[in-house]
């Protein structure tokens, strides 16, 4: 597992502690892997999700460290969202 995935998983699970999601979200990081976030937190997985977010590793790093605004990334085409948009909005609220 890459350092980026380990850091992302640790950070996501810390932020989601006690706050899980009703719907699942897949974070597909190009050339790195896929993180699935659901009721039990974040884990590496290739399972199907209610919502899928796709981006480069650089974009995901920026989203996680707060240097990139998610809405701006979507508007610029750096972050692709498919499936249930309400799940993505819920994730954004939880990660705030």
C-alpha cells in the first residue's frame, strides 16, 4: 500500500470516528487505488459504491489537506462525481 493511501485511510477514519455514512462512497485515485467509505469507516476496496469520486493523486491530496476546494475541483473537471450526489455532499459535511 502506498504512503498516500495509508495517510488517507488514517486521516479519513479519524475524521469519521463515530460519524459513519449511510451510503457508501468510493474514492478512486488514479494509478494508486480505491478507498471505500461507508458505515464502518474507510478501507481499501474495489466494491461498488452509491457514489464514486475520481481524481488524480495530486487532487485527492489537496482535497484531504484542504488546499483544494471540492466544488472548485468539480467545476474545473479535476474531480469527477458519479452516482448519488447527496452522499458526496454528506461526506463533505462530515470532513468539513
